[in-house]
C-alpha cells in the first residue's frame, strides 16, 4: 500500500454559549426551536465531548497529519487537555471558521446544520487528499492502523449496502417517514444508483477529490444542501453520498463489524441505560465509541461515562 497522508476533520459547536444561542434563536422558527433534532438545545449542547474526541485521536491514531476543528467563531476547549496529556504532541490542531469553508457563499451564513457543513468541509485550506470525518461525540477507543482504513490500495467505507427499492418500500410502510435514511435515499437518487451505502456510527474516511468533483458537477445539489440553515428532511446525506461514490467509482471496500462500535444514547429507564453502559464497558476491544445527547443522560451516570472513557483513553481531564 502506497503511503498516504490522512487528516481528521471534526465539527463542533458550543450551543450553550449565549452569543451562539441568541444567533440560533434569531433564525429558528418556533417550530424548529421546539425540536431537539433541529434547533433545540440538545442538538448543540457541549459537555466537553470535543476534548475526549481530540485526545482519542492523539492517543489511538498517531499517524494523522493534522486535526481540523470546524466551528462558528468559537474556541474549542481542547488546548489544556492536549497540553496536559500530550505535552510532546506533534500533530497540529487547527480551528477552521465557517467563513473559511463557506467562502464565496457567505450569504447562507449563519449555518446551524451539520449537513451543510459536511457539504463544504472539503474546502478547508490545506486539507489532505484523504481525511477522517468525525462528529465531536465520537471517540476512538483502541489503536488504529492504516489497515483499518485501506485494504491494500482500496479505501474502506464503514456501513453496508442498502437497496433503494427496499428503502422506498420502508418509506411507504412508514407513511413517508424514513428519517435520516431518507436523506441517504436522496443521495442515491442524486448519483443515479439503485443501492447506497447505509452509513453507521463510526469515523468516516473521505476521499476529498470525490466529494469536490461531485459538487462541481452538480452545483444545484451543492447549493441546495448549504441553503438549509437548520437540519432539513429534504437534504442529501453527504456522508452516504461520498461513501457510495467511493464504493462505485473507486472500488472501496464496504465494511461494517458491529463488534467494533460502542453506541450509547439516553434511555427513559435508568436501569436499561446502566445495563447498556455496562455492556460498553465489557467490550474492551471495540474501536469506536459514540455517546449521543450526553446532556440528556442523568448527571451522575454521565460523570461515570466520562470517567470510564478517560480511563479507557489513559487521559486526565479537569
């Protein structure tokens, strides 16, 4: 396998910042603001996940060339954690403002949609040809090698094939409600394929030229995606789009092993949440951990989750 340079890109926002909250509420309708999955506080809440995310990359993905954090005029709280736990760190960390990736399209700002940001992240100045994309609630919990992302010279995309016929049938069965898979189906339609990669909760490998070429050839889709200021059911899922293009055009290996992934989300029943957490703790070889909506998890359990994650990563955070 030829040596490849790989960067990492993380999207982050501190929705508890009063200035950001005021700006968000200025543009959100009352209906959008009432929904946590669109403009409500949970979607933008920050509970220091970004520090765990960055430290997990420094600990377990040492071959990274640079880490970019895309944000909207904010300063991610990672510097003390990095200095304390990785005093000899040699992987640069650069904060990228929305104005950089949306340059030339400033009229759509401010943007609060991760889908819009994902659509333009290939425009980061100096970004490597290959990069990993993560949300800030991801952590890499075991050492990775280049072989985790490349099978020989073929890239690896994480997920599994899903037929558009099956997705449309499911959409019909659910009376038009397919949620985020609907955006993946829309991506398949944009490509003109009868199947798409159903993406999963893992860091995602991107080949920047694939994304750049598609949006240059389909400016109407690019403009449509970045035009959604908040999350929209009408968006094209950029992650599935790129993964499917990489598989169809570049022969990427489509791979998903559930044993690699730990996923935790709030549950109404405290006992069920604790059982799910204990299951995560017991899977010592899993490579990826995602905790969704940490702000909705009871504070005492959230503290236990973060303490366990810090121990798993071998770091100390104040």
